[in-house]
C-alpha cells in the first residue's frame, strides 16, 4: 500500500512538471501572439492609435511579458494545489488530462492567431 501511494505522488509530481512546462510554453506563445497583433495594429493606418509607432512594440513587449508571466505563475500555483487535492480524491489522471486539453487548446489558439 505504501508503494502505491508513493507512485501516486511520483505521478503527481511528473504531471505537475509537464503541465507547468506546457503552461510556460502557452504563456510564451501568448506573448508572441500579443506582439504579432500589436504589430498588425501599428502597421494598419486605419486602426493605429494616435502616436503609436514601431517603437511602441518595446513597451507592449515588456507589459506582455509581465502580464503573461504573472498569469502563468498564478496558474502553476493553482495547478499544483488542484493536482495535490486530486491525489486524495483519486482523480489525478482525470484532472491532469482536463488541464492538458485546456493548455493544448490555448496553445493552438494562440499559434493559429499568428498564422492567419
């Protein structure tokens, strides 16, 4: 019984690391998408806000990194809490796969936004 419990905690740790790494990848892709959309906004004279130029992308980039990194950190801490709770409820794989689907969906959405 003790061996089984340690395997559950090992699985929890591995799932948390993989999902945390994927969350960092999603945050980075969201940053790239934000820069891409900002560049499109600046390139189009009809939509460009007054006073914006290509140098505005530096500020957009810094703010984007701050926001997406903060959201990623908050999500990773939330993920750790929820996965730890799911080990006691015997739903580790169910919750882990649900978060995996959400993260892959967000990554795909951000990636496809830069391709069209």
